[in-house]
């Protein structure tokens, strides 16, 4: 049948029961159903037969044909839709909400049945009332995507924002939403997922977790893996629904079993954290492995970290590097940074500073502070790159501005020395303080020294003691050693030989030779403790064994004094 003949025949009325066309077999005129006025019959017998067969289920009075807004809150509560249990007039099987397609005339069929009608091009009108079918859902979805993408590009270029679109752009978004809704009402899962995404992120509509859940659920119940993943995440986070970790995991598993890499990766995180499931590093590794083999970069990075630590899998730097490399090749910044460290340290690969620099630069360009720090160290030391204090300072500054305490400390050192930047004790103190406040013990020690000298800051013994104490508490031996002098001399604290001796003893027991020597002097003189010459000699000897010349001299003096000689 050619297109012109098909379209001509399409407009010819036929009996709703026996399908006899008007004007054939002596039928001059067909009579319409008195209630809906849409279906026509050649005789009263045909009308009665069709009513009993299925027309009574679908006959809608003209006054009742206006579309009614669905109660979303009721549906999301788990209540059954009015569609549930109805019979599709095409296949005569019962209809479920998930499989339904509602046409513009309000008649409901299986989405698959309507799709078949379009596929074979035999009925481009509602099978019951002959109202022309709306455009196919795939076409509606495609047109909506085109409109939405055009506006999205405008937003990306900075020509507008989603919260304040120009009138023309808003009109395009509204048209896209209308198209997606029409496609979604016909059961098209991609359109349902797209509507969920719009409300999820507030693209051109008011952000609404409940609306997002509504549309994600529709697509998810029809098996759309991405919608299942999103719905699972909403349940896990309690967005638009009561938080339910187990329900979230259930949806993630449905998507993961279809091979959805994002769901597989999320399941790996679920098992790693033990949320909604029994914690299992082995299962986390298994799900990340599946997602990683499907090319999901986040899973590749996570799996590499497990191999790096030997958690859930046998420890292997070689495997760690292999998966970091796969993720890094896809531009995953954290993996690029980790790969840089492996090349710098020679873990799982031959040590190679040039490759370390290359991968760190890639990650640094994406704003990874640890990579910016790594590149800075290489520039400062001239490893894998040409030595440059200026470039080192620039890289340290980028990471320091992101709060990286190591970079803040190193930038303070460069200002203190005038390397790559103009010398400034004030700037050195400023950066030391930022790192010190994050607990960086070397920065705390250096900041204390600046307060001690009054360099770049007002001199303050109280500040000296404060920062020495914080560094000492973190195990920085030089700070413990200097703090003892503050107690001995009574600077910034009440004078106390006992506390001075205690500070030196803490550092001495950890092998600090200067503290060992000074502790020996305290025992020798009985300052802050009872005099004990043998104990003094013991500590002097420990310091001398580390090459401390003052301790050697003290041993000789003590032995001469007690007649021991050399």
C-alpha cells in the first residue's frame, strides 16, 4: 500500500466491531456511540457486541475527556495507579503502570502495543477513537534533547544560567519538557529518565527531589539501568524519599546486574563502607573489578587503591599501577596523581622522575593539590624537569591556596630564603601560620623561631612556647629540645628546671643527641632532679656515640674530676 492510498483509507470511517467501511455492503451511514461519540457502528447488534467485548472499559464521555493531573504524592507513596488492572484494547492483556502508554485522547494501552502500530505503519490513530496518534516517543525525545542541548551550550558558554534563562531559552526548555512529558506518558524510559534528571539538578525547572524520584522510578520499573542507579542513590541519601539503604542497594544491584558501570562502582563503595550490607572489602573489590573492566575510571582508581594497600585483594604495586594507568589514561585526576607518586618512588614500576613529572602535571592542571605539590618538589630539586625555584614557588602557591599544608610550609621556606620569590619574613610567617594551624609540625617549629627572633612578626615568648609545645606534642624533637630552654630560662612560662629536664628526657629517649647531652648536664648538676653522676655519664655517652662533641668533652671533664682520667 502506497503512502497516499494509506492516508486516504485512514480517514474513511469503519464499524468499530465488524470493521465494515462506510458505503460498502449497503451501509450508507455509520452511527456514533451516543456516550463518547468517537466509535461508529453499522448496526445496533454490532454496537452491543463491541460494548460487551471491550468498549465499555474505554468509553469516555466527551465532558470527562480532559486530562487530569496525576497525584504524584499518592503514587510515590506506593499507591496503585488507576491504570493498574485495566485491559489493553489491542492485546487484551492487563496493563501495569510501568508498561502503560496514555494517548492524548486519554485512552491507555501497552506502550509496546502502540509502538508496534507505529512500527508497521498500519494505524496512525487511536484504535478506539481514531484520534491521530501523537508523534512517536523516540522522535519526541530526540527533538527535546536537541532543544535542551542548545540551551545547555548557551549556559556553558556563560550566556545564561539555569536559574535565570532569557525568554527565548526558557521557551525552548519548556518545549523540551513538553516533548519529554509526552514521550514519558507513552512509557518511553529515556524521556522519563531525562525528566528525572531535570528535576534532580534543577535544569530549567525548580529543583525537586520528589519529582526526580517520580520520573526515575517510572523508568527504573521498566528496567532503565541509569534510572535504577539514580533511584538507588536517592534512597541511600534520603532524597525525595525516606532514607533506606537496603532499598537503595536493591536498585543498584538491579542496574549493576544489567552491566551498568556506575551502579557497579557504587556497589563497590556500599560494600567498602558497609552501608545497607555487611561490610566486605572482598565484595567491594569484586564490584569495582567488574566496573573497572567495563572502563569505569572511578572504579579503576578505587581498585588500584585496594591493590596498593592490599585490602580485599593481594597487595600488588604492579596491579595498582596497571589500574591507575587505565584510569589516568581516561583523564581521572586522582589516578594521574597517584601514578606520579609510583613513578617517583619506583613502586610497581622503574623509578622515573620524568614520567612522575608528566603525570603530576596532568593532575595538577586539573587542580589536584597533592600533584601540584609533587611537581613543585621536582622543580625545586631539578628532578625530571629543569630546576626552577620560580616554577616551584608557583606550583607550591597553587596547592597552598587550596589549603595543602605541605605546600604552605614549603612556600613559607621559599619566602624565608628568598628562593623563587622576593625574600619576606612577613610572608614566610603568614604561610607558616596557615600550615601550623593545620597541625604541620615543621611549620609550627619555624613559626615559633620567627616569634623568638621577632622576624616578620612581633617578638613574643608566649607565642614561641605555644608553637613549640604544639610541635613537640606531634613528636617534633627539635621543638621538644628548644621548649626545654624556654622552661630553663623562664621565657614565656614560669621558670622550671624540672620541666626543662622532662622535655630533654622525652627527646633524649627518642635519640636526640643534643637533648641527651643536656639531660646529662642536668643529672651532673642536680638541676630539676637528684644529682646522679653515673646517669649523667650514661646520657653523655649516648650523645657521644652519635658524634656529639660537647658530650665527649663533658665525659672527659667528669672523669678528670673524679680521678678517672682518659
